[in-house]
């Protein structure tokens, strides 16, 4: 079962409140209360009051056992921001943003929900590590692809490796694939054949001319 408590329009920034929320998320109530009491932050006292009201809602309204309760989710959403003006030099002004948050705590006593939530948080943390470059670069690209897309990409990489491996370590092998290399070789062969045929024709004509000259001289 689930119990909820919400407090809106708290005059504190959601970033500062979120830092405290991350410390006590998915923890048992006793550990969360002990941690909030020892924190020296303004948002810690506010979350502690809201947590106690959520425990009271769970025990009084839904007859839940306080010993089994844990924090299923705690969220610091952004509320409305008040915009004020600070006068500066030469008639200019700076804007001051006074932010506010909507705090929400959900308590639960079901252990199965807790395990599912922990698995989802592990996946989320892995995604963050991949984005910040703390894990392998190949796994970073594979995270956004389905299994079918991964297999197709592996097959393409294998084909490219096979096409490039047949030529050796020359500079042309790094430029051309197998099919492109064959096309280039065939074109070169055609060019060489044309050139050889032209040169052979020229040589035959030169020989014929020289033979005619020698016959005339003999006569």
C-alpha cells in the first residue's frame, strides 16, 4: 500500500532540496529520520516535517505498520519563481529569481515495489555513467539501440573487416573496400590494354615505313 504527503510553494530552490532528497530515497524510515536530523541544511528540516506527516498519514489513515515503511519516492519539483529587480550602475538592473519547490513524499510497505524501484535506479545510474564517459564507448552507443540493431551493426562491421583484410597493410587497402578495389583494378587493366594496343599499332606502322624505305633504297 502507498501513502503520500505533499507540501507546495516552499521558499527554497529545487536544486538544494533535491540534494537532500537524493540522500534518503529508497531508505527505511528510521535511517532517513536519523540522517535528516544530523544534516545542517535548511531543506533537511522541511523534509523531516513532511516525512513525519507522511508517516502519520500511513499509520492513521491506512493502518500501515510503521516498522515496514520505506520511502518509495521523494521528489522536489520546481514551483513558481518570483522575479525581483536589483538596481545597478548607469541605470541598469539585474533580475533576482526567488525560486520555490513542491515537495512530494510517497511511502510504501511492499518489498516487491522496492526491489523494482532499485532495479530502475540501477539502470538510470548506468545511463548517466555512459553519458559522462565513465564506461566503454561501444556500450554507450549500444545503449540507445535495440538488440536487432546491435546485431545488424555487428554484421556490417564484420563485413567491413573482411573486405579490408584481403589487401594487406597498403595505403589503398585503407581507402577502398573489396568491391571498390576490384573496380579500380579492372579500370586500370582496361587503360593499360588500350595504351599497349596504341603503342603496338604505332610500332607496326613505323616498321612498315622503314621496310618500304629500305626496299626503295635497294632498287
